[in-house]
């Protein structure tokens, strides 16, 4: 049966669909509220699909589905199948690193430690994106509670038969000796219960309880217990003050944020309990086909739900996901405490994105540069990768010494041997528009004559619509309008101006595309200003000797050293001049300085 005939029989039910290639390999897994309608959207005329999706559809040889009870079930099943099959065209977790968890074992006297392996027979809290945070928490527990650090299998029989000897931790007061019966299972269990409450974010309630217990012990004249409560209260309060989000108002909620960068997305998740951040995790996703942002957010939510369990009843998001989950309300805040939490999460996502770029730049600089060029291509809607970019800039002061510069970047890096500088020849006065047209015409008419195969893919004009319009006229006169793209970079808001497009394009200031294009513009400005400054300096020290044919720099130095000034050279006899420069040049100098 043909694939199109097969999908025509898909039911109008929530579920998960799978696409297979000709070799029977799963290449894409997707979820749907209505399987029939969703899958039919792929099999439409090719011009209605984006390029990456057309590639996916061309590979589909078979399609299957699984029906579930709800959208939420479809989301979780999709997440599990993606992990199982790792389909080529799905949103995939980019980083495979394992994150640290805090483990509380299920024993009569539980141990608390950090691990990166999750197995049965224990309770796990996390994962923590920062190992430092996890270690700080465990160190905090060890400073407050007399926990055991040994790995003995301690139970009532072992204690009764005195199988263990107390270790150094007991002698120095770090452990109360549960292995020898000095600390009862009930007392130890109470400490573990408090640790679990702190890991669940219930620190504020625990502080209130210690306050009440300390007051009661004081009233009962039990000063020893009151002192223990006071010491723990002080440490707990210090810990709480470091971790609490004051603006959260003691609420319980989950927060998601995403930052998109070409075919990747970087997400941050915060779990808030009682106003404290109890869990935080950063994840990166790779998108093989162009996905809606809502779909990426849904994939992120499914991954977090598989790691952390059920979501909170209130979930803060920057935009709505493409699924609905029973018992969960998605909110997009516009002001107040919840907006502050969303901004905090977004800040973490941006920092994660930035660190990922820095790491890529160090570990794989070639891939980093290629990624930046791909981002420029996608942002500007180009068909070719802009491996060769040129940028023009004008420079003059009230029309004096008008010059222009052209800088060249190849593979994202300056190619200084290809830099060019121009003295404006046909334009009189300060006319940036006409000057831009002149230099663009001179640059590419010469390239057409000398290196027609080395034309750039992208030309950047430093300026707005005016400069861009005159540069485009020069390009059209040379018949190059189909050879490369020309854009302007306006200074005021750093917006991209395009030919025949009334609306400017604003690039994300944190993106690689923005950094590369502004770097090129700044380099053109620097190169042009340096050239203009040198010309201006030369014009300010102009000498009458500069206008005499045959008198070069060395001849000038020789004459000035001997006579001291141009006036004395003019007053000298022709014979005196001839003794230094010869009779012919002496006659010329005498005539010109008359």
C-alpha cells in the first residue's frame, strides 16, 4: 500500500506517528492531537513545505501510529520513542553528559551522597546542572546533621551483635555512632526526613518549626535542646537566605525558557518550591528540520517530566506549548513576581547558550565559523553560504580628503591582503551617497575585469537606505544584481536594511550573525578612518617642495638639513643648490620657488 493511501486511514485520535525510510529505520517520531490531520500536513504540494521538511518527506517509505488516551500521554510516548530510536530528523538532546543527583538510600540508616547513576532502591533528587551546587548541598547537610559516611549495612541485628567499631567520624563528632547504637533509628530517621524536606524546597516551613521548638524548649527550661534548635536554625536561615527567590511569594511552580539559535535551542528549567529554587537544569536541543517553537517547548517539557516526574499545577512559560496537560495551567506572565522568575530562567538559558558557543569556538573553531555563516545565511534568506563577505565605508570631514574603504572577510575571518582603499575621484564635497556609488562601481568593475570568479556572496554597506540605494544602482549598472546580496547596516539601531524591503531586519544582539556583521562593519570603519587620518596628516604638513618634479623625500631632507628652511632654499644661489642636487634639478628648484 502506498504511504499516502496508508495515512488516509489514520484515525482522528490523539497519538504518536512514526516515519520509516526504505531500509525500515525510524527517521521521525511525532505526536498529534488528531493523527489524521497532523500527518496529512506533510503530504501537501512541495512548495508549501520548507526545504528541510521536503527532504524528510522524500525519505518516507512507510508510516505507523500508536493511539493514546490524551495529548499528555502522546507527549510522553513521543519522548520515550525518540530516546529509543534516536530518529535522524527529530529534536534531539544535543548534550549527552550525565548530571549529578543527590541520593538518599532506602536503609534503616540511610546514606546521603552524590551520584551520576540512577538505580532502583533509593530516592534521587535532581538532576543538578551544577555539580558545585550539589556538593554544596551535601556539605551543608553534613555540617548540620550527624550523618554516617560509611557504607556498612547497619541494622538492628548488626548493632546488637556489635559487628562494627566506631570510626574517626564518631570520635570527632561528625557522626553520633549509629553503628554502635549511640544514635537511634528514630532520631536518625528524623534527620533524614528534614533533609528530604529541604531537598523538596520546604526550608521555610522547617525554619518556622525550629523557631516554635526552640521557644517551647526555652519555656520548658530545656536549654540544651533550645541551643541545638538555635544552632540549626541559624544554619538553615543562612542557607535559605542564599537560595530563596524573594519575589516568588512562597509559591510552588515550574519555569521554562528557551533561546533559539539557527537549528539549535537552549533551554533552562527551574523548579520553585516555597519560594526556593530546588532544581535547575539546562538542556540543548538539535533540530534536524524546521520546528515550531511551541513544538520545541513541548519536547523540553516532556524531557523534564521524564526526569523530574509530574509538573507543578502552575507552569510559567514564554509562550504556549502545542500540547495541553490535564491539571497543569500554562501561564505567560506580563508583570510582577512571575515575570521576574521567567526572566531569571531566560538569563540562565542565554548564559548556557553563550557558554556553549565559547566552548565550540575553542574545541572546534571551523565548525564555530561555519555555524556563524549559516546563521547569517538563514537570517538574510540567502541561498548560498556567505564565505566571502565585503563591506564598504565612506570617510571624510566636511568634504575634505574624501576616501572609502573595502574590507574582505573569508570564512568569517578578515582577509587583510584583500583590503582596498579608495580616494574619491568623481564626487566634489561631502556626498556620501554618490561616493558610495563610485567606490562600489570601481571595485566590481575591476573585479569583473580581473577576477570574475571571485565575487562575494554578500556585500554590506555601512549606512541606511540612502547609501544602500546608490550602491544598488552601481550593482545594477554592472549587471551584478543576481550575483550577490547587498544589504545596509544602519548605525542608529544596528538594523539590517534590504533592497526593496520597507521593513528593517533586527538581528538578535546575542547571535553570532550579529557579531560577525558588526565586526565586519567596525573593521571597515577602522580601516577607512586610518586611511583618512593619514591623508589628513600629510595635507597638514604639505611643503612647497612637494610640488617640484624630481624632488623626493630624501632630496627634501638633504636640502632642509643644509639650508634650514624652504625660504633659505629659495634665497640660495643656483650654484649652492647644484652642489647638493646637481645643476639640472637646481635650475628647476630655483624656477619653481621664484
